C-alpha cells in the first residue's frame, strides 16, 4: 500500500515538473532552451530536466534541435498553435 502511495506522489510531482517545463517553453517562444537553462529556471537538477524532456519528447510535446554540441528544446509546432489559440 505504501509503495503505491509513493508511486502516486512521484507521478504527481513528475506531472508538475513537466507542466512547469512546458510553461517555460511557452513563455520564451520562439526561443529554444538548453537543459541547463530549463534547470536553472525551474530550480531543479539537469538530470531531472533530462529525464522529463525525454518523456515530453516521447509524448510528442517537445522537439530537440542540435546546434553543434548543444541540444536545444522547444515546444512542438502543434502544441504552440494550441497554446496560442487558447491564450
């Protein structure tokens, strides 16, 4: 029972982080952000951001652009349109 409660708590926290990340990416549009910059803005570790960026990429909500050695992230085109129409 306790393990299930812990998993639910982690899921809720993970969803909060993902939503904050999406909010930051919407706020800075049309600019892209690096893992380091997202981590700084949210006050979480780069490892945490990397984990949730991968999840958001798999969900089709963000996309990655490689410039030299840097990976930059932005909202996927469909998500930006939805956000701009809703806002």
